[in-house]
C-alpha cells in the first residue's frame, strides 16, 4: 500500500491516451528521428519514452522496419493530401501545378523526419509492408494525372506523361533534399526563407515543360 507521503506515481510526459497507442508510437518515432536520426530509432527507446511495456509495443510493430514502414505510409498519405490541396487551390492550370510543387517542397521542409523515411530505404520497407507501395504510388499519381489534364488542355508539352512526371518530381525532390540537408544555407532551412528559390525553380520548370503556344 502506498503511503500518503509518497503521492501518486507520475506518468511519463508523453503518455499516450488509452486506445491510441499505435498513433502515439508513430508520433514518438518521428520525434526520435528528428532528434537522433533514423539510425537512432529503436522500438525499445520509443516504448520507454511513452512508458509502455514491450508486450504492448510488439502488438503493433514487430520490429524497427515495420515501424519505419508505418511512418512512411503515414507520410505518403499526408503528402498526397498536400499535393491535392495545392492542385485544387490553383485549379487545373499551370498555376495549380506550381502550387502543387510548392506544396511538395513545403511538406518536406516542415516534415523532414517523415520525408527522410519516405525516400530513404524505400524498396526494403515496401518488402516489409506492401501497402507502402500503394500509398507512394497514389501520391505520384496526383502529379501524373495533373500533367495529363494540362496536356489535354494544351497547356504543356505532349511528352510521354509518366516521363514528364518523373522530370518534375526530380526537380522538386532535388530542391526539397537540398533544403532539409541544409545545403541551401541556414536561412533557407524553414519554408518562409526558401520560398523565393522554390518559386524560381518552379518558374523555370514551367518554362521547360510549357507549350510555347500557351
């Protein structure tokens, strides 16, 4: 029996709400990656931070790879939503494509832990969780279909649409990785500081793929 002087036991600061352990594990994994990198992530450390037993932990994730695959899936689902929002905001126009590109880079800059997992050991994680490939493909398809729409409207070149999508992806992915790796300078490590370079890159990309008649 606990003596009155001892008081109630303190819960860990990041204690999850009952019934929401899986979501809490994902959030804590992302925090750990932000602090220590992917190599510093372990199931044991995530469980310790949340104050949960190993038994409860392994009910949701069998190992580190399964946890990373879940982080990647969560990232791709949110990523696809951000791309759709940019496209919808600008409408089915070149402006919509530019806003989609901006949404791409902004997601990476504001969610670097997710982004590194999503585009890091991707093939291996797909072998761990086959649904990851579906979620990643859905995000790519947002871009692919947007380009097909613009081609039908005569707004961009009639290059093979998938090849065109890979080109656009390479441009924005390159900017995103340079930003989160700090290669664009400290002042461009946050979204507000790098909007100028993103807009410049997207404008040049638009010049490259645009239909000269439009």
